């Protein structure tokens, strides 16, 4: 099991769409979410996706208000890894010497650790749920997964 990770709204919703939020708890010893991220999810963002999963995840650490951004929180807590899908935020995290993983990368990691059998149906659920991802990224992940 890897160390700690700080997560953002989009990956939580994407993992909720394919019923895989528990992978976070299986892959990382500590999962941190800024309060503002939790609030974004609870407001209902995308049709309330992720709210039910958030409410039943007793393993997720909610942090104090004021630690609003994933990148800032990771730096403040000395956590090297962040889960972010948005391109600009990923670039900013890398500039600040953070390691970045996206939702599809997390699914690939889970498959390599045999926590899930196939990525393709999970990606389909995410896309059908309204999440857009570049086709070449999907193809690359599926190729790396041997699917």
C-alpha cells in the first residue's frame, strides 16, 4: 500500500461513476480531501454523483476549512502525491514538485495490483456518466492494461 494522497473533486466523481471509490482506500494508507472539495461534491455538482459514496466512506479524512486546494494541502502536509485530472492543475502540481496521478492512472495501478479485473468497463461508466477524456489517453491506458 502506498503512502498518502490528496484528492480533488473530478477524480472522486469519476471513481463514483464506476463504483470504485474504495480503490483509494485499498491503494493508499491515508486519503485526504480538502473541505472545499467535499463541499463541491455535496453541493451536488454533477447530479449528486459521489455524494452517497462520500457519506459512506469512513476511511476518508476530511480536513479543516482553509485548506481549500489540493496542491496547497499536499504541500502543507508534506504529501508528495495528488490525484488530479485537470490539465492546468496537474501542470501546476508538477511545477511544485508534486507527483500527480489521474483517475485513469489510478485504475491502471489498481489493475496491476489485481484489485480490479478490467479497466475498460469502468472507463465506459465514467464516460457514460458525462466525463470527457481524450481518446488517445484512454487508448494508452487500455494498451498499458493489456485490454
